[in-house]
C-alpha cells in the first residue's frame, strides 16, 4: 500500500472541487459516487486488506475520517449543482479543509502503524 499516493490523491480532490466550483472542469462529478468511501484506492484498502489492521488505534479513526471526507466532498458538489457556489466555497474552505488536514495526519499515523506491524 502506497500511503503517499493515497494522500496525494486526496489532496488533488481540492483542485478538482475548486475547478467544479469555478465552472472550469470538464469532469462530471457525481455526488452519489463521491460520497462512497469504498470506491477510491484508500477505501478499497480500508474495506479490504486494511481490515488486517482494524485492531490498531488509527484504523477506526481513519475509516471514519475518510468517510467524512467523502461526504463533505460530495456536499461541495451538491451545492455547486444546485447553484449555490457560495455555500460550496464556504464548505471547501471550512469543513472540507479541516477534514482533509485531519485525514492526512491520520493516514500518516496509520501508515506508521502498518509499517511497524509489517516488520
């Protein structure tokens, strides 16, 4: 599992969401798909091979933070799609920014637990 790639993929979400807010994205973002925390590489790991680490302190926390990240990202898209770009920007720079930061720290901590266990 390459946790750095996972962090980078989640960091790129901010640019994708910002492009959607600003109307400069050709990408069709579906909030129902974005809201699912089991579709990205991290989610597939959490609900797959990562279950081997569910007894570690960080696993449950990262699983919850990851799910919240996807819910908030989906809500940003929902606001844009309903025409409320102001609410989308507020959410992006507020709750989304907070959960993104917390999730990055959690993934790093989890990666250290995984690395220690694999020794």
